[in-house]
């Protein structure tokens, strides 16, 4: 119960919907990543950095 309370207060869950046919390459690539969260987080931070945005 306490773990769930902490998780709800300190994390955000995001969902994306991909098309099986047109996004097949993306789906396959993502499923090859050992840690999808770290992979996506890294891509976003790299993009933010390339645009001159700093991490808070």
C-alpha cells in the first residue's frame, strides 16, 4: 500500500499507441531495447540538449 502511494505521488505513467503496420520498425526496435524507459528518456534528453534546453 505504501509503495503504491509513493509511486502515485512521485511518478507519471505515459502511454503511446503505435500502428502495427506503419510503425512496425519502431515497435521492433523498441522491443530490442533492454530498458525502454531509459532508452526513451535518453532520446528525449538528447533532443532537448540539441535544442539548448537544460535539465531542471
